């Protein structure tokens, strides 16, 4: 089960957990209500995993590549880590399968508060098109992730404010239909 919590307001290091005191958990069901879905898979067999194949076929995740986020592996590491942490949205779902290491995805809850989602090896997570979110490594400074996409990938990120996009409006409307 994915662990998620409401973040504190501190401006401290983005790589820290930023839990409230006391911790305020967000359940998988609450995440589904804002369109965030999760599967747990066996990342040791990702190259030949029938469960992963089934999800990819059912969802049409035809494209995949693998990114390693680590100071020695990712060119321009510190800048990229900063860039991933800018609040943004995409016109398509963001689908990531963590093959190794750990990190955080932050998403805006219904009330606009930041929710921090801890992901680690074996977590496949999908963020819906139009949701405001950001990503950060944690204190381990290490994540390897498979990036999945329906068709030819479009990585373009639109930083907030991006409220005029049809996909944003559709996302906001979908929240009203999911009380
Ligand atoms: C994004 O859109 O913020 C990212 O792709 C983050 C890095 S992938 C683990
Ligand atoms: Ni993104």
C-alpha cells in the first residue's frame, strides 16, 4: 500500500519528508478520488513480467524508457532536480514505474493542500493529465524509473498557472463528479 501524507509548510530541503506533526495520512482511496492510481509489482522481473505486460496492454502504454536520477548518472542533476520540483501539469497522464531507489511525487489534493506520495521499488503510479504535481528525490538521491506513455511521448510540462488548458478544466470537472 502506498504511503502518502499531507505536507507541512516548511521551506526546508525538498528532499526531507515534510510530514505534519502529528502525521496526517492520505489513504489510497483518497488518492483514487483525485485520479491517482497505483499497482505494486515485482521490479526484479520487470524485463519479463506478465503482470506489467498485462497493464501495458490494457492501458495502451506502448512506449517506455528508463531514467536514472542520481548525481553521477543524470547530466545537470541539481538543475533537473529543481526543475522537477516546479509545480506543473501535463496534457497526458504521468506514468512511472519505480525499478529501484525511492522518491516522492507531490500532488495537490481537492483542497489544494500538497500531498506527498512516497514511492519505492515496485511502485507503478499514474498521475492524471491536468493534475498539478511535482517530483523530488528523497535523501537517498537515487531513483531508477520506467517512464510509460500511450503512443509517442510528450514530456512537455506547463508550470502553474496553467488553468486555461482544456485538460485542466476537464480534470477539475472530473473532481466534481467524484465526491
Ligand atoms: C516529471 O514530469 O516531473 C518527471 O518526469 C519526474 C521525473 S520521473 C521519475
Ligand atoms: Ni510531471
